[in-house]
């Protein structure tokens, strides 16, 4: 199976994911992204732990890019 449970629906916008997550918003993320981050973390919990989201050095350049 290419997509896990609710993954395709998340990307296509056809299902509303739960916006309550045990994961804290990374420091490099802006506050207005809290809800979508929680939805992403709940939908993709199997990969979120492997993304090193706490590593500002990796993700800060991404956040500053256009």
C-alpha cells in the first residue's frame, strides 16, 4: 500500500485530521502553524519521530526559504 491510513485523505483535503497532538510545535515553526502541525503529526505519526524536528539547524533554512 502506497499510503497509510488517512494519509491520502490528509493531502487531498477530503478528511479533517485531529488537531490535538502530544507533540510540541517545533521552535522553528511559527505559531500560526500549530494546528496544521498537530494534524500532520497525528496523521503521520509513524514518520514524524524520524524527521528530527527538534533540530533547528536542519529545519530553520527550510522555514526561511521561499
